């Protein structure tokens, strides 16, 4: 029979805002993303600035892939059971969120949308202010002083490379890696979809219902 202390221990799934975090991001960004797709292009896709924005988009997309794979190797399958403080978790407490924000920014730059870039930054602030603290409260209830010490020395979001600590070994959990591979495969289809939509948006027959930079 579990002790009262053990039964009272929280898990990350006990947090409503954590379990619905993906929907929060979608509600914030999807409407503006759709409006941008049905807006008149403010820049030609063959202009030098458009090529530069594509380059920035690919930079953030590769950063997303790197952070997701790297983080999953360290914490996949044991997120609320082992406090990971090495590898990507030594430079930021939330490398998976960093990767997620890089993905959102990559799509915004691929769409050449100033509005979507700005809204992504606003949504990022909302995540840092409400979503991440809700998760960290649960982790602190699980790991106690060890997590509080980790918080004191490691930034919440913006990576600090000078803090990097390499793990001597990493136990790879194949099930978690397979799950992440499926997620990344789906995410990798997004740039293709975006560029197809941009091609359509440049056509004369495409509806241009909005004016969003």
C-alpha cells in the first residue's frame, strides 16, 4: 500500500496548464497563421530579403531538430522520475521548450510574417510566465532541494553555453526516441507545406482577404 506522502506526490500530468500547453500555443498562433496565408504577400519570394528570411527560418528549424533530439536522448521516458542536469539540461532548464519556440519562429520566418514573428515572441513570454512555472512547480515537489539548487544555477530559457556539463554516458530509451522520431517527421512536413502555400499565395487566383505584414 502506498504511503500518504507517495500518493500525494505530483506528476507533470497533474497540471492542467501543462497537459493543455500545445492547445494554448495553437490557439495563440493558428488564427494569425491562417490570416497570413490569406494575406497579400508584402515581399516577392525571389527578392534577396525573402531569401534571407528563408535562411533564418532554416536556422531556427535546424535548431529545433537539434534541441528536440538532443533533449530526448537525455530525458526521454524519465521526465518526472529523474532530474536531468547534464547535456542540454546543463545550459537551460527547458531545452524542449527552447526547441518548440525555435520551431514556431522558423514557420513565422518561412511565411515572411512580421506579425507572426511578433506574436510568437508574445506567446513565448506567456509560456515562460505561466506554462513553464506550472511544470517546474511539479518538478520541485518531486525533487525538492535538488531541483531548487538546479534552478539557482541554470537559466530557465535562454541557454548559457558556459554552464555546459557533458554526461559521461547516456542511456538511450528507444521507445521515447521512436516517439520523438515520429513527431519530428510530422514537423519536418511543415516547411514543405508552408512553401507550397506560399507558392499558391503568390498566384492571382489565391484569395487575399487580409493585409498583414
